[in-house]
């Protein structure tokens, strides 16, 4: 059996595109599509899958994993665009806001740069809420810091496949169990379990588990399994269409719903990298969705900031406000991608020990 090699998968860009569209829909007023917040968790599952796949490919090819090179690649990918956004926010706040509010924005920008927003949100201590969407970036960065260390440790100790999978499953179930145990109906309890890294890590770990499955040849290897995976993926997408009416702080979701949804998302990823049926290819490999996925990091960074900036600049556009805000977000995201992120991606390849296709 040929070893799994990730390479470039346009369908995964398309999945990013779906995720960011869901996030945008959740922030649109009067649409009542609050369930779009789950797009963030799609990003989590995808991140766990991609990072683990690349680390395992490096281990298989070289017998080692360079954590220094990994962290440099992550920094080049994530930090420059974030720093630009934070500079813009701080400067605009200093210009348009009262001194106390501008000071709170500077503190929040520093917290964002240190990738700690989620913990400040967990305990309702974030000085300024404008940058609160960076909570998800904080959780991902904490994952990037901790998971490679744990994976390298397990591999260097010669842990068996069963042992590695057991550790990941234990952490995944532990995160879901902690979320259910710590949940309480008051705002403090809800925020703690929603924004805490320990209680919101099962999506990332579900992606890790899917990557381990693919690396070890556990993907759908028969037509029957392929059909089962495809049907599951189609059903899950149908569920998400209905779930758009949901709300992130529902008790059933925080105590029991997140885990099966994250596992279903991991199954969707496995489907997209093996043999998706034509309907899935049509959705996830169409050029507009793939492009949106490629610039999705910039869209996520800029969309709330743009909405806030337009308000601060007094640009009330009536019924055209939200279309203009979205258009401005896409324009800034495209500028960020082509002028900053893509050139740095070329530089990032200098630190790739296994050349990506």
C-alpha cells in the first residue's frame, strides 16, 4: 500500500472556503444564521489534520521532525498578516476613540499578538471586544505549540501506533468530558467551556486522529467503505445546512453535540482526500470556493475589523452597509494574500524538510 502523501488538495481549500463563509454568515445581522460559528470548528479539524499529516510525512521521510523549522514556518504563515491588522486597529483606535478606549485596544492587541485572547474571553477579562474573534487563532496557536512537542516525544520514545492513537483518543474524550463537566448555565460557566483550550480541543484532536488514520492506511479501502464515507459526508453537510439556525452556547451542543460534529467533520476531511463523489467535488473544488479558501486567513482577520472601521469612520451606508463591508473585507484579504502572505509562503518553503507538491 502506498503511504499517504498530502500534497496540495484543492478540495481542502474549498473546505476552508465553506468554513469562512459560515463564519461570515454568523456575523450578519438579521439573518439568524448563528450556527455559522461552527465554521471555526471546521478550521480546527482541518488544522489538526493538515499539521499532523505534514509532521508525519517529515518523520517518515527523514526519521526526525525539526520543531525549529516547524515553528518558523508557522510564524511566517501567521504572524505578518496578523501584525498588519493589529497595527491598523491600534492606529485607527488612537485616532477615533477616547484615550481610555484606545488604551484598552492597545492592551487587547498585545494579548492577541501573544495568542491569549481565548483565556481572557474564558474569564470575561478581555479589555476590548473588537478583537475577540482572535480567540480561535489563540487556540490554534496553542495547539501548534503543544501538539508537535507531544507527537515528537511519542515518536522518539518508539510508541506504537496503538499507543499514539490511544493518547490522542484519551485527550479528545477528555476535552469533551471536561466541557460537559464544567458547563454551567451562567455566563461564566458557558464562556469558560467555550473559549478554554482544554475544553475546545476535541475538534483539533479529531483532525489529528483522521491524519493518523490516513498515515497508517486506515482510509476507506473498499467500495463499500467509500460509499459509507461519502454518504456520511453528504448527510453531515445536510445537517450543517439545518444547523446554521443554531447557537454556539446551547447546552446540548456544549455538553454532547460538539464531539459527534467534530468527528463527522474529520470524516468529511477523510472523504475529501480519498474519493469524494461528484457532488462533493463540484462544491469543494469549484474555483470560487477554492479561491475563498486560499484567502480565508485574511478574511477572518479583517472581517470584524472592517465592520468596526466603517462604523468608526462614520460610513453608514444603509441597506448597502453589509455588502460594502463584505466587499471591503474580500479586497483587503486578497491584498493581504497576494502582497504579503503568498510571497512569505515562498520564503516558508526554505524551512520545509519535505518538499510539498
